[in-house]
């Protein structure tokens, strides 16, 4: 399950564990196609990854701050730094490769 946002955004992204944020919209077709890919990734990565979904329509302020203009947008943070960013649906292979880079 994706985590609910209960902490501040800064606190959320400051951990050593990579945080993958999926910026999505309920009306976005590709976002719906992307969700099972992310769920599979989370299942495979377990506690080595935090998966957070942010609805762009409900969180416009953070989207503006980060310049998120297309959905889905994937951003991976670690230790407060943006490590990866891509617009559109990403394959599980691409995401796993990016996470591997963070472990190296």
C-alpha cells in the first residue's frame, strides 16, 4: 500500500531509504496503467523503498514547487535530494536500475 502523507514533505524525503513519489491524477489513463507497476516494485523492494502517491489535483502547491506538469511524474528522493525524475510511465526495469544506483 502507498503511504498516506502524515509528515511534512521535507521529513518524508530526508530519510536514507529511497522515496519514490508518484504524481498522479484520478482522471489520467496512463496513471492507472502505472499503478500496478509501482505496486509490483514496492512488493519486490519491501522496506528498501517508500512509495508515496500524490494526487496532483489535491496537492497543487507541492506540484508547483517541484515543477510537476505532466502525469504521471516519478521522482525518487534520498536524503533530501532528488535522485531521479521522469515523466510518463516507467518500466519496472528502469525504476529498479535507478534504485540500484542509490545502493552502490
